[in-house]
C-alpha cells in the first residue's frame, strides 16, 4: 500500500539558520565562531596601532558588529577616533 502524501503545510520546516550562517560566512568566514586568545592578543596589538575597523574586519573575517562587541569587551574602544552624530550622540568611527 502506498504511503499517503503529506500536505505542504505538514512538512517539517527548513532550518533557516544553516542558510543564514552560510550567507553571512560568504563575506565573513569566521562569523559566529568563538574568538581565540591569539585573536584577542592580535586585536589588542592592532588597536594600539589604530588600524581601521574595516581592515580589522577583513583580516579577522568578522562582521562589523562582532568587531565592535569584541573591542568593547576587551576595553579597546577608547583607542579609536570618536565623533558626534547629528543628534548629538557619540560614536566610534567604523
């Protein structure tokens, strides 16, 4: 006896995370991976030299948000130039 056909809505959903991570990792190969101690040391050294964030993103294969979060966590944001926005808020140059 043939198995009954499943209705379209009864199919299990595709895991969207695999597709999302794949697309993000095309541009940023290390996106969503843990940071290593060696990467933290490199980032600290590069922050002392005030290497632009875009170069850091490319070198480390990380997203802008990942770089910003890691710099804040390591207390390195103060090593980058700050500017005021039109609304009076301060932001680091990214």
